[in-house]
C-alpha cells in the first residue's frame, strides 16, 4: 500500500516538472490508477486503493481508479487504458495484467505525452517513468530453501554434508544431472563422474562464490520458450494428470555410496552430541 501511495506522489512530482497543465493548480491533474483486479473483491487491491486515495487526497490531485473484472483480463484493461488516454488523463499508474501485451497501448499514451508508471508488476515497455514494487527475483532467492551438501575445511578437504529426514534426507556432494535420450531417464551423479553415454547436461551454474555468473539469468521470454519446448517434447504418458507413470530418475552408485557414508557420519556425530 505504501508503494502505491509513493507511486502517486512520484507521478504528481513528474507532472509538476513536465508542466502538464501550465499555470493550473494540482486539482487540474487527473491520475489514473489501473489495478489488476477490483479492490472490493481482493484485500490486497482494496488496501492498494485506500493508500492511493489517501495519497491523492493529501496531494490535492484527482484520482480515477479503474480495474478489469479479473487479474487475467488483459483486453478489459486495454479498453480501460485507451478510454482514459482518449480522455487525456494526465498520468497513469498501472499494475499491468500482462508484462508485454499492453505495450502498444502504452505507446499511445506516450504519443500524447502521458507519463506511465508501473506498480506491483513491472512490464517490458521501455519508456516507463519508473517501477515501484517488490523485487520478485530477490524475494525468490531469499525465500528459497538451501541445504548444505559439501563443506571444505581449513585444510582444503571436502567433507560431505547431509540432513537426515527419513525419505526426505538430502543428497550430499557436488552433483550433475543428465538426461538420457528423449526423456528415457535422468541420472543424478557426482560432478567428477564421467558423462553417461548419450547424456545431456541439465544443470546450469548461476551463483559461484556468492556472485551471480554473467549471462546465467536469461530474460523471462527465453525461460518461457524453454519451458514450452520441454513441454512439447515431454512424452504423452507423463502429461497425464491422473495415473501417470513415474518418470525414471536414477542415482549413480558413487552418489548412493557417498550418501550412505554421510548418513553414517551424521549419525555418529549425533550420538556423540547427545548427553
């Protein structure tokens, strides 16, 4: 809610700089807030609307709040935005229902010198004033669950690490995953083991020594294309929502042996720690 209120403040300042209505007071400014969904049906968007109205009231600007009937109704939001563009609204704060489908509509706003600011969801349109919202990539990294699988001591000796949790116990060591043929099976093995015949490496490093590797984070469009390609190539029997066969995943003998070793070591350490 505070981010949306800040967005309205930012646009009011932008309008003042641009001189959208020369010689007129703030009441001559009309700002459109187009959310993804109606505030009455969603507590989050209801809070967004309240925050935006409070900020507009404090600034003395007119605020028009219009939203599509559903967060996925792109065409309804397009109609809303184009209607407000035709009415020459002074600025638009938009939580886009799609990251790229609205770009041609935003081009129409730009042609009429209407600044556009994104909130909650960023879009690919390059001419935005700014984006105010959560960094979902950082949030995903912070919210992820990380398990220690290898520890290198002060002597440079690698020690496998494992979390004991029954069937959910982790697999220690640095690993690689290979796909054999066209979804014949996947093999999980230690990184020093030779590539299996016909195997295609699946893992791609993203972070090393705490730093993101250059080129390791492709744009969302490439990620989507890869996901669509994998889905097209997935054999029909594995697409079934019910009674689908289990996809074969095999662990190498070396990895199984290392896991057994790590389990025994962890159990011994746990025994020694108990009073």
